[in-house]
C-alpha cells in the first residue's frame, strides 16, 4: 500500500469505504517516517503506532505535532538543549482536542529553537532538509511539520505561527499552511515565544484538510484567557473580491513576482474580482515592529529557563551570576541574541524609544490594514519574497532570515487569519501565495483559498 499524495480527507473516505484500515494508514506513515527521517530530519521524536482504535472522526489517524506543543508523557524539546529531556505532564488544548476527535500522535517535529527562525536551520538537533531538494532549507520555524507533510511522512501536522512559521515552510515545501486568527485556537500548552503574536496553525495537503482540522481545534478555552470563539460556519462566496497590495509584491524576487502575477491572471479569468492598492504606507515598518515586540516578549518568556524553574540543573560555583550564566548556556546562539535584544529593548530609558513605539506602530498598522481591506474578502500577496536558500546561508548571515519574513508578519501584527498555498512553480520549488483576512473571519479566507486552489491546481490534491 502506498499513500503518497493522499490527502487526509481521501484517507478518511477510504477508511469509510473499507478500502483502508487506520492501522494500515498509521503503519504506512510510521514506516516511511522512520525511513526518510535519516535524510530529512523532520522528526525529533517518532512514536510507535498506537494499537487502540479510538472513537471519533479521525478514526485513530496519527498526526505530526511541532515540538513546542506540549504532549503529555512525550518529550517536548522546542528543538533546544534547554528542554532536551523535558516531558510535559499535560497535553496542550489543541492536542487534547485532536485526541477527543479520535486523533493520535505520530511524532514531534523538528523546528527552529523556540520557534525563532524562518528556515529550520536554528535547531539544536540539526536542520530539517527540504524534500524538494535536500541541500535547501524547508523554511521555518515549523520546518519538520512541513517536511513531514510534503514528503508523505504525515497526513497532516500542527505548527505554530508567530511571524510566519506555518506559512513560510508551507510555501518552501509546496503545501498548505494556515495561520488562524489570534486566539481562535487555544495557546494553552504551546510553549511561549511571543504571546501576543502567536497561534497554533495547521500544515496539510489541501485547504479542505486544513479546514477540517481547524474546526476540531478552534474555540474558546478556559485555560487561555486570550482565546475566542470564531464563527465556524462554511462561507458561500460566489465571486471573491481580492485586493493585491503592489508594494508587497514589489519586495519579491523576480521569479516569485512573475509566478505570482501569472496566478493573478488565472484567478481573474476564473471570475475572481481583482483590485490593486499601490501601497501599504507602513510596509517599511512591519519588520521592525515585529522583531521589537517578538524579542521583548521572548526575553520575558524565556527568563523561566534558569536551571531552577526550568532547564537542566548545573553545578554551582557558589554565586548567582555564575549559576545563571552556566544554566543559560544551553540556549543556542539565535535564542541568546534575541534574549539580549529583548532585554535591551525593555530596559529603563530604551523602553519608550523602542518597545512603546513598536506597540504604537502595531496599532496604526492594524488600523491601516482594516481600512485597506474593507470591501474585500481577502488581501492576496506572495508568502515569501524569495525561494528556499541553501542550508547554511542564514547561519552565516541571520539578516537573510529576518528579511524573508517581510510578507508574513503583517497578519501576526493584526491578529488576522492567513493561509499560504502553492500558486506557481520555479524549477523544483513552488511559489506560495497567501490570502489574508480580517481577524475572526477565518472561514472566509479558507473558502477563498479553496476556490483559488481549485482554479490554480498547481499541485493536484488527492493522489498525485
Ligand atoms: N521568522 C520569525 C521569527 O523568527 C517567525 C517565527 C515564528 O513564526 N515562530 O521570529
């Protein structure tokens, strides 16, 4: 049996029809994962298939989970030496929701350490390799979840998106990546990087697959006071009204731009209404606002890894300074750099100059976005301004990775839903395009994306 190219929906249908059993399915993904993981490094921990056959829509199908999402009794490392042996005593709400729907765990996927990165190169367990070309990055930080889905090592996966971490690797591996509205999915059990920006998201082979899983994990949770109930009714849209922000597209490399514009032509011929905005006046400030807020929140969140509350205990030379510096040496270089930047940004005298300004910027970025999108169903722009780069490049020059986030951070600043899908092809790689909507209108962007997926057919869903 070979399930290459199968969507989750097709698998469920085949189980329903009696052509597949959940055991066959889990056995296929487990075997293939064990095999391919040696080269792709998509999983940090691969679990043995469960024998029980739980009740529920997912029928026991095993799902890949990013390693910053807590799983009861299963090591959760955040791809960091700091949490190398951490075993959470509870499940994240998103994980318990999947289990309630009959889902099980396939394994925990590789990522940039503490979700800080855009390429999957910042993992303490080594980079994830792109299934489309193993010398190239997968995109990050949900690198392992994307590689696993793209290489048929998992039917579907959970990731997290703070500034693009679900959409970037989806774009670089040619799959679907959905970042729900802020708060639409509970963050309880998601190990924090930058709380005010992040959300658990889904990586899959079709928009319908992603939609199916989203409805299972969405909803207000008493354990996360920022969570909300978003409308989950299917939307009916006959002629999507789309707004393309030209100043975003112009930030992209020529080959990305060309494929992206050609996708617009196809959508227009299929009846999409395409409109253009010349510019988003705050384009130049999005990255600075994002990185200022993200680093500030990271420095606060990561202060708990001090070898006392969390993190390995270390030998002490007897004084606090020495203890802390040894305890914090388990962080990798990117994490250390961000903690230092964040601490600086929040320090007396600089707080007003940097942090408060970034918060003000975020507010006006949100206002401008709400203004520009009014009257349209979604904004449509490329997901990544560049194609995947060779493994190692962003380690030599971290600015490459920061700059690559320029088109993905907007929805995190505004709390909007955004979904990336393959819209073009360059050599062995795909070009991703993303539809961004108004906060809490998740079902609308999912519908628009599904319609676009049907028109563009860049990668056929179901059996390839
Ligand atoms: N690349 C961005 C960062 O490094 C986004 C990461 C993410 O979404 N977790 O902060």
